[in-house]
């Protein structure tokens, strides 16, 4: 969540400065941070499933 927050702050700063290149890079970093969080959540959930119900962990 830190990366999403930092990316949003950078995006707001880029909007204040009206720099189109910085805005596009900030939007890209927000997208990458959100994607990374979803990926980490899915990996954590899969590991949790394998611990709780080993028969469901191996598909």
C-alpha cells in the first residue's frame, strides 16, 4: 500500500505542475503498484489455502 500512496502523491504533484510526461509516468506507476498488490494478495491467498486445506492447494 505504500507504493500506491506514494504514486498517488506523485500524481497529485504532477497535476499541480501540469507536466504531461510526469502525469503519464505517475499513472503508469499507480497501475504497476496496484497490479503488484493484487499479485501479492493472490500469492498470499494461495499459500493460505495450501496451509488450511492442502487437498485444495494443488490443482
